[in-house]
């Protein structure tokens, strides 16, 4: 091959800005919709186990520590987690969220486990807008609402 074929390409790249970043010294900004590691807010968890049920990687375990005190332990196995955020989407009380940390490495996979010991919360779950909640405070069962049409006197 002749050097003349590479010369225009070489000259073009000599004066371009580099496409890489000096990573450990300069960090990139995390994108807005980045899905990091799942984190639990223990004060909001009502132990409904929706996150355990919906996790495709089976990365979440909830164990009973003390039934009388309503004390539970949640273990998030970050070595199994696929960062799909399904646990966040299925949580009725917003007790789960994804952090913005993308540097989670360890020499031992057991160091990646996150364990939370907490008392079950008494927080009301999310209610869709437009749903009326009775004065007792319990959320109504999700029933399909059909619009009621007024009946004429002949139809009665």
C-alpha cells in the first residue's frame, strides 16, 4: 500500500479533538434516564413483595426477621441485577428508586449485596388520579368504570 492513500486521513485526524475522555480524572455526565442500582427507602416499604415477584433476574429477597415486631430484611443482589427498573415500576409506594452511580465494581460478588433491615411501613399505596377514596382511608378495588347515561322516563 502506498502512503499517499493514508496521508489525507492522517492529516484530517491530526487536528481533530479526541473522541475519548481521560476517564478516571474526568467523568462523563450521567444521562437523564440512566438506570443505576436499585435502592430501597425503608420508611416507605409496606412489604407487598411486588418487587420480588416482578424482578426478572430474581435479584431481590425479602426475609422475615421478626413477625411480632413486623421487622423484615430486604437483600438486593446487585451481582444478579440487570438494571431493568421493573422493581421501581411495580412498587406501589415508591419505596424503590434507581441511583445514578455507574461505578459499582468489587473484587468479591458478595460485596455487591445491599441489605436493609427495617420495620414495615404503614404508607398508603399510590391511587390513580380521579379515583375517590372513601373516608375510611382504604383504597377501592380497581373496577372498570362505565359511564352512566341518564335514562329517559320511558325506559324506566
